[in-house]
């Protein structure tokens, strides 16, 4: 995958009409899906800091994080419904998995400055522009949703994808890596096994330093 190239961006992307695997952001205007979104928002409500992991796969990293930091709320987003259905029964009370497209959720579900931490571990190096996660529109939604003191983390073993990602976060500030536990994601375990170099980026939203608050430790 070292020869990965970013797919050409879609013409005139609309932030409100994100095309995704689960029918885009207008999905949440349909009553059944709105109810699902409201249930997730109710789960996240309250004083606890909120972490979101995008593309949780089996959910093992998310569940480990949630067990070790019970004072945080952990939400895992994953487009593959079967993975979510298998993982959810193992989640502690402060963790929830949701079969939803992260692009749609960040575009139209989360309130401004409502999330403290976002982990994007090994995003798929797609070639179809419709499936591209780390677009300018998605990063703009992250900037709106993540609190000024919050942190977005991206890990990848695909060097050109890391370069692409760093370009998307060019206006952000570099951050310290947030805490993580001993459990590694499936892709990270493959990288360790095969000796593949992994690159990590940690960024805080682009706001004036006087506005930035600290992030709770997790
Ligand atoms: C390459 S896999 C990495 C899985 C896991 N994070 C790991 O490190 O092993 C990418 C994951 O992201 C999920 N995914 C891709 N696009 C997504 C999106 N827009 N929203 C939520 N999940 C997405 C895929 O279904 C897949 O599970």
C-alpha cells in the first residue's frame, strides 16, 4: 500500500449530504435513525468526558479503554453492523458501539465542542472517493465537534496516507499522545508481526491558545 494515492475528491461536496455506506447524513432526519441518534446522544450526555473511536472493527481497543477509564464515555463507530452486534455485549456500561458512518455522525449528530478525544486507528486506504474518510469536510467537522483542548489521533502504516492526513490537519496544533492501554487493534498487531512502520499523528483543534482548555487524562 506504499503506492496508495488519494482518490480524486468528489465534485461540489455538500457537508449536509455526506455520501456514506449508511445513506449519508440525511439518514438522521428519518424517524427511526433519529431515535437511534438520540439514544446515543442520551448515552453521551452528562459531565463525563467523551471519546470516540472511528472504525472499531471488533471493538477490542475501545472496550479495553472503557474498562480502564470508567469516568469516560466511549463511543465506537463502525460501518459493519455485524462487528457492532458481536462486540456490543462485551462493552462495559460506559461504552457503546454504533453501526454508523462516522462522516454522517460528525456532520449531523454531534454538537459543537462535545467530544474530548477521537481515535482513528488505521483508516482504510480507499481508492473510491465516495468511501474516503479523511476528507477536508470530515476534518472540518472534527474541528467543530472536538473541544478546544481535545485530541484527534490517526495511526496508519500507509506512508502516503499519513502524508495526506498531515496535510488535512495542517492548521491544527500538534498534541501529546493520549493514554492507551496494552490492547492493540487487529491492524496494529499485523504491523508488529510483519515489522511494518506505523506513523501516529496527534492534533488539537485549530483555536487561539487562550481558548484552549486541558483534556482530562485517559
Ligand atoms: C482498515 S480497518 C481498521 C480497523 C481497526 N481500527 C484496526 O486498527 O485494526 C478500517 C475500519 O474502519 C471501518 N470504517 C471505514 N469507513 C468508516 C466510516 N466512514 N465510519 C465508520 N467506520 C468506518 C471499516 O469497516 C473497518 O472496520
